[in-house]
C-alpha cells in the first residue's frame, strides 16, 4: 500500500508555496483514495479498532504519507509544537477523506483551497 502512495509522491522545491504544495497533496489524496480504495480504507479503519495488526498497517501508511504534509506545515510555522502540526495534518486528511468516503464525491478547487487555508490557519495561530 505504501509503495503505491510513494509511486505518486510529489517533489516540491522551495519555489512552490506551502499552500500550493498542500493543495497538490490533497489532490493526490483524492486520486489515491478515490473510488473503491477509499471505501475499502474506511472498512479497514473500522476493523482496525479491534485488530492491532490492521491498526499497525494503517499507522504505517500514515507515517509514510505524513512527512509530505509536515514539511509544508513546518515551512509555515517552523516553531509550532508537533501536536499542532499533527492536529492540522489529521484535520486536513480527515476532511478530504470524509468527502471521498462518506459523501462519495470530489470537492471543487475552491473547496479544497478552503480546507488547505483552514489547516494552514491551525498551524499559524
């Protein structure tokens, strides 16, 4: 699973703003988690509540994805506590996963930008 994510992992240089990088990461998340994969991940997450083995797999997956987001949040707020960065990261990922899995739909560009702006505000506060 993690290898699939890394196969579409972006590389950003310093000329890309953190906002644009986060936007692109969310769009990659939509690409990766869209359709049946997102629904399956939701089911796996539910079972992981009682399965330490599946919980470990999900945690491993997130630990492979998180650094891409953390890097951009650190560019916004280098001195933010790790708990703040983690909260913004999980809030942003959770928001778009909700729309993909529960609502079974994509967001408009302006809606994704709004989610990104809200997550950025969490670390900049």
